């Protein structure tokens, strides 16, 4: 009996403890009153808010009717807002209310008095909107969790002017069925905004409308990061509502902005209204768009929400302004075996050609020469009738074929852009024949036009022009013909010159493929071979003053290579392609989304592509290095103060044609992925960041490696790995020679190298003899060649042509070709 009574007592005690610790469910009871007044709540005696007896952490706050005025910041576990209820801030206060588990919006209003206030929905919070709900002006809501807008007919979310709902990174906002997003009719002269950084997912077979009030009181839907996805639904944007694709951050493509429209009807309001697709945005779409599309240089449209089968179609009622690319999948010759695009009016571009077409043939499909594939239908013939490039995932090239109503691609021979050279001679003009070749004979007539000639280091003007060339009629290739000849006059003279280049630019290629990323203007380099310099003369390139300056290795100035337009703030790092072409970084101030990051020159200074690699993928392209497969890696320095975020200074990988194929966002120091070098294993990337640390990253496994070394200097710049595994690193006050494990073997102080300018050393290149290196002063423009073994200065000169400018970097002809060591034997380290 005593034991039984004791057990009962324990159970009663436990029940009391449990009851005391259980969260309170607080129900609002007043028509109008203060949130922080306990008397205004029922069932809230155990409420953990401030003061006690009001809702707090772990509690449920439910408003069925009446108005609650919130004064101070607080936290509740759950908040329920029902029809006829209102939650607002107390006049003069800007509280922040955090909800940790659930927000239930079943009608009612979030109101505002005098000042803005905010609601934060924690990552653990689940929000449901099941009835029309109103959020008044200047309220901010940040959803970090999951928000579901179950949408029976008539459900809506009405937003006041200045109100912002942010769907944070990692959060999910889902609309199921039919619903409306509305800007209320209270004129404030400000827009209401829904901003997505996470996933905004519209599902179902209903219709979701977005409507503003008037031109000064609009509704803006902004997709800034993450994923915007809609599936088998209709999206309607009224006259005063808009969809903005505004990629957040630096504009780099490490994580492109994704839009997926799968069997969706997107109604923008008619052909006159355009959806702008800016740089680094990918739209994967099938269905219809009542409107027009404007596709920026580095934007991409993919027909269909997935690659390959099932194949899809997209119909646009208006026009397509195409600067970027459109991608199509092809699985066979039948209409249902390929993606298809219909443009209601016209495809256009203000460039000399329309953007780019990308074609992906299904695995195992091998197209034959002459096969034609319809891709785009249109009502009005495009202007201009040329495509910047047509890329394909097979060895064969595709050429565009325009008709009055359609654009097809045809499997075609490739225009060869192989260099050609002629001896200069000592005097007088000599007419030479420049061959223009196709990769293979075609069973049909082809044509290409020589549009212009571009001077490089060889010029066609002045008192002593190097060449003369007149534009010729279009070159026609009869069936089976693979070569045509173009006459050019070479002027001989006795001037002491190096080999000089100019280029022949082509356009309006009919039934001819072009293996280049460029915008419809491929260039063929032509070299005038010198007979003025001694055989074996070697050359050094020095970047600075917006040009590339060429010197002999003993310091004789030869020429300067101009860029095409808007000379860069400074050209910095340079690297060589396997055919000897020079890739130069364009250290422009414009940064990503506005300016190209690289330029491509022929070996002797003819500009072949002023926008190699397209619009810059990072801030301030600084250095580059090529791998054995011909791919290019590019490092970016970023801003000095404040230092750029890692995402703004990625290492970007380009394929041999200059198309971006990968982006690596890696840990950096104060100045990005400033100077890079690729190891012989083709995986380990070494880089500096203008501090004293040598960092490493594995581009094959995408993993951060242990730092190689931290050097006893303030700032380090260019670096090279030697064939024997050692490193040479140019720092401000010395060049350091390191072992394969990062231990210092010796250092070469700037004073010992004759560099007295306190701004210090900058450049680092290996000499092809394998026994010496080159470096230069960033401010003095003094170039020096140094013995690796003992630090002896083997030669030096001052680049006087850079007076008033700073040296941005060196390139040494033969650096990557000159040694037989295993690390260099096939061309690249």
C-alpha cells in the first residue's frame, strides 16, 4: 500500500513538471492592443516572452481576430494569422519577429504603422499560405525555410509598396495550383518585390498571376540566385508587373542563375514586352512565351528542361534578340528527334552577326557531310543573316543555312585558319597568292568572303607599308574544290624588322563551318618573314601601357602590338598556345559582364580575337597557363580594397577554341587567383594572391591542397615550376628558389639583381636553356636574365617604351618548347 501511494505521488509530480515545461498556446483576445501585454492573451500563462505571459521562444501565437501591436524584437515557435486578424508594429518601433517552426497564413494582415519592421522565418520554419493574405507597405520578410502557397482558386498574396519578401539561399518557396501575387492599391510610388536567392517552384496545371497597381506602384519578381522552376503551368505578368533575372554578386559564372520552364505558358503581355536574359543566366525552356527574348553575350537558352530526349519545342510570339547562345539536342533526322524553336517575328542582333548556336548530337549519331537539320522557324528573315558561331559535339562542323522562314544547320567542310608565311625581300613589291582552304571537298557549292585585312605588326599604311591588299569578290568553291587563292602584295625593304603579321578576316560563309568561338569574323594570320635579323634571334614580350612590346633578348625594341579597342588599364600575364599564338590578359576596369578578359594574337602580333573566351568571367584577368590538351586556365586578381570575394576571382578553364568549360572558385588571399601555374601532373594548380603564401588546388578532384610555402617577403607574384620539380617565385624584394616540397634552396635579392626601385620585382619566366630565368621590376621596367645556379646577372635592359607605365608581365619565346626535360617534352608543363 505504501509503495502504491509513493508511485502515485511520483506520477503526479512528473505530470506537474511536464505540464510546467510544455509550450504555451497563446490566443489573442483583444480587438486592439499591445502584443507584450499578458492580459491580451489567453492560454499564455506559461508564455516565455518578455514580459512573462506573452508568446516567446517555444510558444504558439494565434490571432483569430483583432489587432496586435508588436513593439520589441521577439521569437515564437509558431505564428498563426487567420482571417480578420492583424499583426502590426507599434508606432515608432521597428521590431523583428523570428518564427522558428511554423507560420500559418490563413488570411489576415501583416500591417505597418509609421516605420518598417521585419519577420524572419528560420531555416527550420515551415510556412503555409492557405487563404488570401495581405502584407502592407515597407515590411520585410525573409524566408530561410520552406514556404508553401497551396493555391485553391482565389488564393492570393497582396504586397504593399516597399515590401520585400526574400527567399534566402537554401530556402524553398512553392506555389501549387492557381494563385495571384498582387501589388496593393495604396499608392506609395514604390514597387513591391519578391526576391529569390533559393528555389522558387511553381507546380501544377493552374495559372499564377503577377499584377501591379500602376506604373509607379509595380510588382517586381526578381530572380537573383538559385533556381526558378515552373512545371506545366501558366505564368501571367500583367502590365505593371515584371520578371527580372538579375544574377546576384560579382557576375561570375561559378554558379549560373538557372531558370527552368517545363511545358510552361509564360505570358509577358505580348510581343512588345521583352524578358531580358542577362550574362551568366541559363534558361531551359519548353512551351510558349507570349513576348520577346533578349539574350546577352554570356547568357544561354536551352530548348527543353533536360538534355537529350525527350525532345522539346519553344514558341516565342515576339522576337529574339540574340547575342548569346541557343542550345539544341538532336537525336535523328525526324522532326520529333530534335529540339525546335519558333520565333513569331524576327531574330536580330546589332552585332555583325547573330549570337551562337550550340548543337548536341545524341551519342552514336554520326552525321554525314551535307545532312541538314531544321532548328528555328521565324516569320521575318533575320538581320543580319549570319551566325557568330555554330558549335557541335562532333568532329564535323556545322554551317548555318538561312531561308526566308527557317534556319537550318548543315554538316559542312571547315574553313581552315592555318597560318601562311612569305619572305619579305629587300626591295619592291611582290605579289603572292594566299591560299584559302577547306578541310574536305563538299558535294555542293560553298562560298566565303574576305571581308577585310587587319594590320598587326605588319601594316598597310604610312610611308613604308608592309603589304597591300584589295578586297576580292566572294570566293566560290565548286563541288570537290578545297582551295582558292587571294592575291596580296608584299613590299620589301631594308628596315631591320622581325617577322611581322597581319590577318585576313572572313565573313558571310555559306555552307562552310568555322571552328572558332568568335562572332562570325574568323581571322587567318599571314606572316611576312624577315631577312634582316640574324638566324636564331630570340624575343621577349613585355606588357604595359595598354600594349604588348616586343624586344630581342638583348633589349633591342622591335614593335608594339595594339589591341582592337579601349586599350586595357594594363596587360599583365601572357601565355602561349601550342601553335605559338599569344594569349594576353586584358586587365580592364570594367570587370565581368562588360568587357572581355583575354585577347589572342598570332605569334608575331596580329590580333586574331579581341574577346577571346568571351566576356570576362572574373575581375581583372591577370595570368594564364595552357595544359597539354590545349585548354587554358585563367587567374583573376580582383579588387585591392576591399579584396574581392572568392567567387569574383575564379580560375576559369577554356577549351582550345576559347569556350568556357569550367570554373573553379578556390580559397584566395588579398588578391584573388593572381598568378597561376599548372603542374606536370595536369591537376595541381599553384597560385599566389599577392601575399607571401604559395597556394595549391587540385583541378581534377576539385579539392584544396596544403599550402606549399609561406615566404619571408611581403608580396609574391608570378611563379614557375621547373622541370626538375623546383619552384621559382618572384616576390617584391627577392626571387625565391624552392625545392619540390617548398623549402627555400636560395634567394636572389632584388638588389643583387640590380633592381633598385623599391616597388620591387614582379615577373617570372623560365629561359628555354633550362639554366636561367627572367624577371622584371614592376616600376622600373628593367628586365633581367639570371643564372639559376649562382644568381649571376646574364643580361639586362630597360624597356624605355614603357616610360610612365608599369610592367605587367613577361613572355619568353621558347619557354615551353626549349627543353627536352620530361615535364616539357610534349609542349606544356
